[in-house]
């Protein structure tokens, strides 16, 4: 910028001296300088805008190439983790469901898709949200095609199912962060952070804290607090999942 200013000053001085030598009057000289400066400023702005447009274009091309390479290598792994995260949050909301991932197109009963469920997430966060037991099925450890039913409290669900999912998320980040596009890594890191630190998804070991957590939902503010933080998690899940299976919804 300083160099450009010095060049502009030198050009103005040189032009002025030249005009004096060839006998151009003052008014004509002023008009010439004004037009010259306007055209020069316009040219500079045009160059800056074009430079930014080209930079953005190359950035998009680089991102597209990065995403293509990532999906070529890890698309199945990405889809599986995204499915596991969606199943976790679906069971968490509905207090029921099937944890089996034999069919990735399976969705919670009564819904056409996970997207359909997530649009109605607020319907599930009521005063008894923490008190309700969570009942879901898992693949049997005894028979290949069999299923077992698990019944857990809210806190126990976080201890076992959330910690299991968090372990998979952590492992995925450790193994693949070098080739993950930034927006995918950011979405997964947000999921990781919310599950680890957000009070809605925290694990409590003493009964008094658990009871206090139940009492929070007896007020309107408590329900709004839970709704807000569940929505934050859903948005991060949506951003991560869209590369494997299209998901979208809006906060109502």
C-alpha cells in the first residue's frame, strides 16, 4: 500500500511537470489529474475484487478435491460413524429404539427418516425427560440374529452408551484427522466437545446431583436449557452426517 501511494505521487508530480512544459493550463491539468486518479482507484479496486474471486474459486476447488479424497478413502467409515451418532441421539430423545446398524436405512418407529424425528425433537423434552427410563435393543451376544433389550436410567445411559460413542468419536479423530476436511473435523469436534463437557450429557456419580438435574426440568427455563443444548448437538450431527447421508432441519 505504501509503495502504491509513492508511485501514485510520483506519477502525479511527473504528469504535472510534463503538462507545465507543454503549456497545459491549470484547469485542464486539474481535470486530467482528477480523471487519472479516479480511473486508477477504480482499477485498483477491480484488481483487488478479481484477486479475491480467484482466491475463493481456488479455495473451493481445493476443498472439493480434499473432500473427494476423503470420501474415496473413508466414505463407509464416515457413514457408519454418522449412523451410530444418529442412532444414539434418536434413542436418547425417544427413550427407545434399536441400536443395531445391520440396516443403515432403519429409522425410529413412526418416522420416515432421522430428519423427520429431529424436526420434532422439542416434543420429547418435557418435565419427565430425565426421569424416564431408556429402553432399547442391541444385537445379542449369544445368537447371531438375536437381540437383547436394555433398560437404563438417564445417568446410566450416559455412563455406558455415551462413553462408548465418545470413545469411537475420539478414535476416529485420532486416526483420520490428517485427511479430514476442516468443516467435517470441526463438526465432529463440536460433537465430541458437547458430549464431553455439556451438562445435559454429563455423567453424575452422586444421587443429590442427579436429583437436582431432574428438578431442573420442572421449570420452563430448565426445559429451554435442555432444548437449546440438544439442538446444538443436532446441528453438529447434521453438519457431520450430510456428507454420508443428507440430513437437514431448522430450529423451530
